């Protein structure tokens, strides 16, 4: 493993240890504990750790995409008033962007 891999994994384990310790000690008030201990936040936090600390950004980007998909129901609630064609347009635009991004790397 490279040095930046060790740092990103060490910070990830430190995050899990801190969250476990806070849960065991009941150190947070109930209104904040719901947000801190929600498992849907784990891909977001770990993805940010890997984006900041690791030279290989693929793991961080992948975890952030997973975090968005996990939170998709919450995002849909916020955009409930918008047109139903919005999501079709977003996914269509993302597929075109990813196609050209991946195609551009294979010359």
C-alpha cells in the first residue's frame, strides 16, 4: 500500500472508532445522535476522506455517488414540486457526461 492509502484508511478507521465511542458513551444529545449515527452518512464521510487524502480519486468519487443514491429518496422529496421529467433529464445528461469522460480516456 502507498502512504496516502494508509492515511485514508487510518482516518476511516478513526472515524468509525470515534462514532462507536460516542455511541457507547451516549455523549451526544438525541437530536444530534440521529444524524451522526445514521448509516446513510457513512459513504459520504468516507468518500470525502478518500477524496481529500488519497491521490487516486476513484474510490472517493464512487463512494460519493453511492451516498447520493442512498440519499436519492430525500433528494426526491425536496424536488417533489419540480417536473417529473427533471430526473429523466438529469440521468440522461449524466450518462452522456460519463460516456464522453470514459471514452476520452481511451484514445
